[in-house]
C-alpha cells in the first residue's frame, strides 16, 4: 500500500538511491551519514553507531518497513570500525525498536562474503564460513536481525549499475583506477566444463 513508511541507512548510496527511486508512491524517510543528497527529499542525518540518534530517527519515522543498507564493506578499514558499523549498529537498531515497542519488517542487506567461496552456488541453508572481517561482521549482524519477528536477509554479491554523477567509485571503478595488484576471484569450473 502507498501508505507504508520506510526508513533505512544508506539512502544516499548507490543501492539506496536505486531503491528510493522506485518508492515514489510510498511515504519514506532515508538516512544518510555524511552528505545529504540535495536531489532527494525526506532525508535525516543519522550515525547508526549512536543509539540516541537511532531512537530519535525511529520515533520520527515510525516505520512499517526498514531497509538497512549501511555498512563498511572494505576489509582495509580497522577491525574495530568494521565491527562498530556493521554489527554493533544493528544491535543499536534492534534494541531501539524493542525499547520503542516497534515491530517493523526489516530488510537487511548482507553479503555473500559470509561464505569462504570454496563451494560456490551457495543456498541459504549452507553453513557460513567467512574469511574476512566484512563477512564476519555481516554474519554476526544477520544473527542479530534473526531475533526479530519479521525480517528478510538479502545476501548480495557485487551490485553494479549506471553510476550517477555524485556516486563514489564502485568495485569496478576502484579496481580499474587502482595502482595495486588485486586478486579478485578464483574461477572454479565444474568437472567437464570447458571455457
């Protein structure tokens, strides 16, 4: 229905902007951390690592649905910072919802990096085995999200698309512009497959 209210971190990032552009018939509030998108309405500044701010935004939004996109996806960041943003902030959100007696549907964007990549073609029933801090932090966040009654966890891989003028570099542009050597993927072909 057109009256559903939505709130979520990362509305100013690539995926967030794409989602917001498809929500024109809904009432929504997008959260941003540093830079407000001047072309986007209904935004609030939010540092999800600070519970008081989370509570304040949730009171204002009173969402039916929350889309949680915010994360540090770089393994080059300090381990403590990755944990604070990717895991502790999810606790902030869920504890704030509990305190406010709110029970919105939560759509949580996770990652395929909760797996080690050895098997390939993973299903949601496969046992996770993250090998980097990003994957570990997102797996812990998933466990926190699963304590809610209504949730959907999306384990995304690389998300690419047309870059808007104000988007920061994505994986591909960062790779192309990098002066370092970077091992990206190992290709594992099923037995008997050629090419």
